[in-house]
């Protein structure tokens, strides 16, 4: 019985990761620009979570300092999503997801910097491996260089708010964190709109009237890919190890690229060099949790050995 329940949890986890890989595809299906996509995504997610809190009569009050920190983190999330959807627009979904595959490795470098710990040698090795993969992609897909750089920048920003959220979850309810971060992300999108309209919109202006089809995809993006996927992932963390979860989440680019090729066909088919470079990045990403596990196990053995002596 226990094995069946664990199998169900693993299948749920893979389903959630597939949903996250599907977000770039949704960004391509929605006709309005990336800034407006993020605005509506965060607005709808805030409203959905607000209704849930209201229905459950949850107290979501925070101290002013804590509120400002969480809302400020939402600014980073908004910048991350804007670059993410923008990258998929100016290049392809596959290129965007290849750049996003660097996220866990950026986190491995950002976390020691922010927490004052030492950088591990194997993390430096994996970082060099990622750079080599990006170099291969650049060599064969130079036309998509801007999109790839946007995706890598998006992954770098994601590394920062992931580390910050790791601190928040020790003190606050994850759903409360998401609620206030969505508010912050929505505010940032609004503040960025005039900048986007002036420098990047090519005279098109801000498009705040989505089509009926856009509203449908935006609701799926907000409710299904944001609120639902997040709540299920938090629930799975109660029963699955962090190693198992992190290893599976690293498959997000794989699922996303496969789905993009199946849905968009020839448009998403890239050169052989792109897939070689992406494979190098994915190998480094998949190796990271393995090396991390071995490193922690060696440390545990040393500690236990010292106790015995």
C-alpha cells in the first residue's frame, strides 16, 4: 500500500514538473506581450488566492517590515517571468527552456554568496560545464542569442528569489508568501509597463485588452500553473525527499522542449548543435543533485566516524 502511495506521489510530481514546462508554451499561445502576460497572471493568481483565504477565513496579516520584504521579492519574480516569456517570444520555446536549465546551478553559486558559506569545487566544475553547453548553443544558434541571454538572465534572477524564499518558508506559510509575492509581482509589472511601452513596444503601446482566447490561457496559467501547481508541490514536500524533488524538477526543460516540438512542430525544431549544447547543460543539471547527495553523505560519514573515535 505504501509503495502504491509513493508511486502516486512521484507521478504527481512529474505531472507538476510537466505543467511548469508547459508555461513557456502558454506564453507563446497568448497573443499579448510578455509584460501584460505577467500582469494578468499575477493579478488572477492574487485574486484566486485572495478568494481562497477569504473563504477559509485565514488571517494573513504580517508585520510591515516582513510584508515589504515579501512584496519586494515579488518584484524579482515579476522580472524573472517577464524575461522568461520575452525570451520565448524573441527566440523559441526550446531556446528559452535551454537557458532556464541553468537555474539550479546559478542557485548553487548564489546560495553560498548570500548565506556566507563556501562554494563547493564540484559546483564550479558543473558551472564550467554549463558555460560550455551555452557556448555550443551560441555557436550553432547565434540568431537566437538575445533570447538565450534573456532566459539565462531569467534563471539567474530565479536563483536569487529561490534562496530568499527558502528563508521565508521557515517563518511564514507558503501560500501567504505566494499571495504577497504575486501582489508585488503585479505591482512591478504595472511599474515596468511605461518603460516597456517607451523603449521596447515599437509604438504598439500597452495591450491591456486580451482576446477571449487569451483570457482562457491566462486563467490556466494563473490557476493551474501557478496556484494549483504550487499547492501540490508543497503538499508533496511533506512526503518526498528534497533530493527526489530537486532531481525531478531538473527535468522541466526536457518536458517543455518535448511538448514544444509536439505542439509547434517544425517551428521548434533546432540544429543538432542546439541539442548537443542542451544535453550538456541537462547533464550538468542532473549531476548536481547527485554530487550534492554524495557530498552530504561523505560529511555525515566523517561526523559519525569522529563520534565513534
